[in-house]
């Protein structure tokens, strides 16, 4: 993590929760972009497993999901030589700074978070304090690394805004301590929606498994899910308002093939949705094939995975400790000797 080159590379930080399967939506919306950013920026990526326990997790499954997600991200092209890619729970500075930041975050601010309101309405049986203070942990993730840029989807914008406010507040109360990060809007951002209800984001927590494609789905499943995707009765492949289902499939096809919407409209002129859906499915299968092959190799090599995430955790600890130590000192904690 050397930053002394004359032109300091900007630091990008982002994280994804490893709970459950990683979806095609995660990949096209975030991961693929993470991979693309690795040359231009100093990238720091994390599996946000501490965030994931705001929802109850089965221990054995949770452990497996973290390892699988780590292997899958490597298979997608996250390069541990170029980027720092670690597991949040293995770097204790995150939980520590989160606690401190909790004391600089107002109840009122957290109460206004729309994700908290949505999630607590959805799971009234487990509205735990972690769910409420989740944004302070996310702020800690970002601020520990003096991040310049944070690529986030629309659903995390409010949390990033809060992280900026917390940073500014702390800097103002003491002295400049945190770099105040900016959001990063990717040049090509694909917001992939549910195949069954294209007004909602594709999500692994969707009970209808036909609504989302997992990165490790078999070709047959991908074809079946694409075939069943909700469209409309116009039977014309064009990108337009009121055609959320077709728009979404075009978005997927475009993100995978690199073709723009006009090209896609021309390609499927006079053709029906059946043919279009099959083309989408085949493009997705081809995109995922090499990733799945690499994944199979990584997941079979637990020792290598452990080597990677342990080394990354050590580096992340060293880096983040610099910020945490400054914070502790400024707040007035007695040094640790
Ligand atoms: N909360 C984010 C999500 O659920 C994941 C996350 C955790 C994150 N820490 C972060 C994203 C820091 C960006 C920066 O999608």
C-alpha cells in the first residue's frame, strides 16, 4: 500500500456482504467494475461479514459463504497482487472504530436511514441495535483507509453521505483526521433488476429463486430463469418506458456483451422475446463459464485462499491502525503503551 509515488493513486474502498449466493446483479453492478478499477486506483475491497450478522446467520453456512465469496471474487478477477482484498471480521480495527464513531453519530441521523426503516419493517422480529448502527460500521470501513472514492449503488448513497458527515464532524471537533470520501459513479453502471419483478433490484434474499441468477448457477438454470423472465405483450425488443422487464434483459445483455441498446434493438428487430431471452441466457452462460472454472480451482485450494486472506488481513490491520491510533489519541484515550 505504498502511496509515495509523485502521482498518488487515489484510494478506492468498497465492500459487499458475503451472505448467501453472489448474484449476477452483484457482479454486473459492482464486482465487474471493481475488477476494472484495479489498475488506475489503489483498491481496497472487503467482504463485509460483520455487517452480515445484523441478520441471523447459520454458523456453518455463514462460514462457508465467506470462503466461497472470497474464492468467487478472486475468480472474477480481483487480483491480490494489485489490490487489498480482505475479510472485515479479521481486521479488528473495524469494530473498534465503529464503536468510537457510534458516539459521534446521532440517534436521529440513524433513524432517518431508509434502509433501516425498510429492513426493520421487513423483519420486525429482529430489529437489533446492529441493524440500527450498521451505517457507523460502514463509515468505519471507509474512513479507516483514508479512502478518496467509494463506489456504491443507489441503495448505499445515504450511508455514504452519513459517513461523510461523521468524518467532517470528527475533523471539526478535533483536527483533520479522516479524508472525506466522495461517491464514485462508475462510467458504465448496470443496475440489474429482479427477473420476476423488474421494478425491484435483483436480490439473493428474494424468495422466488427465478428472480435472480447466482454466479454459480448451472447453464440449464440460467436458461430456465431467463426464459421465465417477466416481459410485456408488445413483443418488440426495444428500450422504452413501461418495458421494465425487457429493459432489464437488455441491460444484462449490454453489460455482458458490451453492445449498446441501439445495436441490440437492431440485432433483434423482427424477432420475438423467446429468441432474445435465449440470446441473453447464452451470453450470460458464456460470461460466467470461465469464472466458474476458475472458481472451482480456487475453492479446491483452501490453503491458498487462507494464505491470501490472512496476508490481506495483516496488511489491512497495519494500514487501518494508523488511522485508529490517531483517533484514539485525539479522543483522549490513554495510549496502549
Ligand atoms: N453496506 C454495504 C452493502 O450492503 C456493504 C458495505 C459495508 C460497504 N461496508 C462498506 C460498501 C463500505 C461500501 C463501503 O451493500
